[in-house]
């Protein structure tokens, strides 16, 4: 039922957590959490009736109506107070930023926030850095000819992250998984298609960071 991306998100959720899946769509993640016994109570949340109807079909088919609560909510606005972990997957960064900023008091109470956005993970890390929050997990998945980063953070305090940690990751460079290495090599290949005279200072700096990281790993 779960895609590679959602399966990685699933792995990052601790047993027994009360989870709210924001933008749940078909509610695949909530259903996986309760059918496996990892979580006893999960909220499937979406801003629109359409996706919630799709979620209802999945939940009813699996006879999970007693364990998964459907919530029509704009972001975190109507998320229950007993939630201690939220997941936001498949959205753009600016939508995620708006969701987090609109209910920052709630965000700062959660034990774990897991986010998978399709690009601009550097902006997400910058947001985390600006709010002095601790990145607890980072993983990267290759799916459908694309790389996807998944970032989890907690409400624990952390100093501002460095420029390299924001751009290349806080935990990923310490693990240097095969997928992450391929991701870095892919970035370099794309940047090489840009004429050097047309490369921005940011791109040139990132190329240097990536090459230094890859050379250290050799």
C-alpha cells in the first residue's frame, strides 16, 4: 500500500505515537500505522472534502473507522491536542511553511514533525534553523526517477545550522548512503550543464561543497 516515500516516513514514526497525517489524501499512511499495530490512534486530516472521501473509502474498506479519525482541517487548525507527531508529505515548501507558521504554537509542542517535500529542502532546513529546532532524522529515497528527501525534527533546542548543513543536510552527509551519493552526483551533473559563466555564486559554492564532501568519502 505504501510508496517508498511513505514507507520511509512510516519508519520514522515511533511506536505508540498519536499521529496526525496532514494532507492525508487516500489515508494510506494512517491505515498502515494502525493495521501494523504501530499506533493505536491516528488522525487523517485534509482541507478538502474530496480527498477525505477517498480516505473514507480506504478506511472503511479496511474496517478501521474505530482507530482513524477523519478531520477536515486547514493545516493544523483543527488538529486534536493529544497529537504528538505530525506528518506532511507531498506538498510544496511554501504550503508547508504556511501550515507551520499559521500554528507555530502547536508545532513547538510536537515531539516529532516529519516532512517530505518535493524540492526546496534547503528552505525547510533554513526554517528549522531559524526556529532553533533539532533535526532528528534525514533520509533520501529514489522513486519515479526523482530523489526525495524526508526530514524529521523535534521541538528540542538546537543552535543555528551552518550553510552547508542547510544546503546538503545535517544528518545525510554523516551517513553517505548510496542513494545520497547518487543524489549528489546527479546535482553535479545537472549543474555542469550550465555554462560556468552563467552559474550563480550559490551554485558555484554548492558545487564546491558537494565535491569536497564526495572527495572526503573516497
